[in-house]
């Protein structure tokens, strides 16, 4: 027989970590790219809250001290985590989420063995339930990270601060190329002006919403023109790296012409035909080009969702996750 003290200690740790998991899921809701992901994250948070309740009940049944402090600590941990990760690129925040889920999974697996040895069937059933839940979350986060590695768009979007952090990290590790740097300077300068203008205008959106939209559109057009000009100059001078960097930035903005799309005659396709064509794409880059173009042009929800699903399928294939 195993000493129940080990089981009680693991249950206490699981309560704390599960409470943190719930709060993290709730902070991620605002970063959801689609309504479907938003619902999924909300459900995940609710499920975590339910798991916290069940674990606490089992802890009390074994004579553990009724939990009063741990939930507050869990909430505080999540708040601190959310604060610190704003200074990190999105991928680093997701890797930390994944680390949390792995710890939950490992502890639940350990708890299962302890419960089997102690002949506590209810604890074993609880542990099996936790293992199943955390395996699914680990798989989901792994796919989201793979989507991000493929260039996105991932199921979760970076916050403004995370985008800045990610840009800074990539810049620090990138080789120095004169034209690439010039392109980045143009893009970043316009981007910063756009964000600053957007923030100021958003504060007064109730008074001048139409003016805000007009300014944003003007800034977007200005950035697109700058990128196209930079690309033309780079190609004229034979600098393929800089030209490709400018084109990639245009693709990210959805600023490509119909003949640049990986699906021929895309603009003339019906919604169903577009969805069918998207499902045939095998390159993450091609999927990314289509989704950005769709979002900035027709913005058909069903097509956007189908494109996101295709990217997730490619990400699963890349990390070896079965459907």
C-alpha cells in the first residue's frame, strides 16, 4: 500500500496547477483568432474549473486540509504569468503554456500509478480523466505552435506587445542585409505610426469613427505602396532577398493581385468552390496567402474557417499528430 500522503500532495499540486490552467485559458480567450477558438478556450476554462472542484473534493475525502488559499494563489500565478509574457514573443508564451500542460499530464500519470498501488479506484478514475484532458490540450497547443512556426495565422493571435517582442527577437537573430533592413525600417515606421494613430483615434472613436476608418485605410495604402516600391527597386538591382522580404510583407497584409494567388481564378470562385480549392492546398505558405487575401477582400467567414482548418491539418502533419 502506498502512503496516502503522496497522493494528497499530488492532489494539492494539481489543484494549484489546474487553477492556474483555468486562468490562463481565460486570458487566452481575448487572443482567439476565430469565434470557434474563443468558444473552445472558454469551454476549456470551464472544464478546468470543474476539474479543480473534483480534485478538491477528492482531496477532502482523503483527509486533506480543505483548500482555501490555493485557488487565490492559482489566480495570482496566472495574472503574473500573463503580465510577464507580454514582454515575450507569442511562441514563448505558448511554450510556457505547453510546459504547464506537460506538468499537469505528468503529475496526473504519476497520481494514477499511486492510486492503483493504494487501491483507490475513485482517485485512479480521476487521474485517468485528467490524463485524457491534458493529452488533448498538449496536442492542441503543439498544433498551434506548429501553425505559428509555419508563419500562421495561428489559432491564437499575439497581443500588440507580443508582436513587438517577436519582431525584436527575430531582428536580433537575423543576418544583416542592407536592403532587408531598409524594407523593415519602412514597414516598422509606417506600422508604428499606424498603431499610434489608431490608439489615439480609438480613444475618440465614439466621436469620429468614420474618420478613424479613413485614416487607417490611408495608412494601409501608404504602407502597401512603400512595400511595392521597395520590391520593384530590389528586383531591379538584383537583390532577391530584399524583394522576397517585401513581397512576404505584402502577402501578410493581403496586398497581392489576383494573378499572384496560388489558386487560379480565385476571385471568380463561389464560396463552396473556394472552400474546395483551399482544401487542396498543400503548402502552408499558399494557405497563408489565401487567408490573408480573403480576410482583406471578401472576408467570407466560411472560407476563412476552411483555410484555418487546412492550415491546422498541415500543422498536425508537420508535428505527427493524427486526426
